[in-house]
C-alpha cells in the first residue's frame, strides 16, 4: 500500500493520503456500499446466543450500562498501576 503521511507544521502526523484505487479496494474488502453505509454481514451462529443474552441484560438493566469513554478511562487507569 502506498500511503503518504501528512505532517502538521510541528512535524507531527496529522493525516494520511491513500490513493483512490487503494481506498476503493479497502472499502470493498470491508463491505462498504457506494452510499457510505456498511453492508450487512452475518454474525457467526455461535455469537448469536451470547449477543442475545447481552442485549437482554442491557434492556432489562439499562441503568447498569457504562459509557464507552468511561470504560476506556478505567482501563487506562488500571494499566497505569
């Protein structure tokens, strides 16, 4: 892949340039449709009961859900120990 890193005025990476042909290939491999929506893909059969159980637990106890950012902060704190 011929990616170019674009640096800011301080020399820090700020973005990347990917040739359009390679970007189209990436989108195809990831299943993105022309309208930008992700294509549906099948969940492996053995995942479905686990997902159903977790969704039921969430819907039965929504107050116990934790925001993603909070979870990430907690993980970062634990890793600093």
